């Protein structure tokens, strides 16, 4: 987080320096307020660039076997530009190399871990083990060290659900 602050300050100082240079080259005909205005615009531009680049940056850090199964986009009142271009603030990933497949009563079961990344002041990563019945299209979280299914949170998945397609594909 300290490097993020240093980068934002550098962007502001760089933009202020460019405005100072423009003011000097114009023979001081540009108003003085252009320097702090450009510093503020530099800070804002850096922050917007950082926020919109977060998702791609995090995705590039994942192994090739990881597949994004869902993303969450948000609109925020204090970031009015997100009403035009919603900001990706969270996404979920399944690592296809870590799938554990089994059979029970003639039905194909797949156990996997779903990783969820959230953009906050400090990035948050949570994970949850799941068991999917590919034949019945049901998903249930596995809880505790013994990984017991939490039947109360059983969920039926749609046929075109990206999580189901990723976990149950025959690749």
C-alpha cells in the first residue's frame, strides 16, 4: 500500500511539473491555479488507471490452469465514471489442475476450491471447498477440516453456469 501512495504522489508531482513547464513556456500567461489543478488531475488519473487495471493485473498473476468463473462489477456514487464503465471489484476462480474427481452411485462428483478475489484498500482472497454433482447439476460447500457437505446450502446450477462448465468439462 505504501508503494501505491508513492506512485500516486509521483503522478501528482509529475503532472504539476508538466503544468509548471507549460506555464513557464507560455511566458506566465497561463494562470497559477493550473499547477495544483494538474496535480489533482494527475492523482485522479493514476487512481482511475489503477482501479480499472486491477482485474487484468490480478488475472495475469494466476497460473494458466486457473479459470475465471464469475466477475462482479460495481457502480459507485463517489466514482461517477463507474456509471459509464462499471468497475470490476471482485472475481472468482477455479484451478482446473486441482480438481478431484470421483464416482458415487454412478454419478460423477468433482471436488474443487473456489477462490474469490476482492479489490479493497488491501486485496482480499477467500477460498471455499465445494463438491459438485455433475449429473444432477448440484453444488454444495464443504465445511470444516473433515470437509463435510453443508446440505443446508445446496444449490442447483443452471446448465450454462460457468462454474459447472469449468468443473465438469471433460478436458
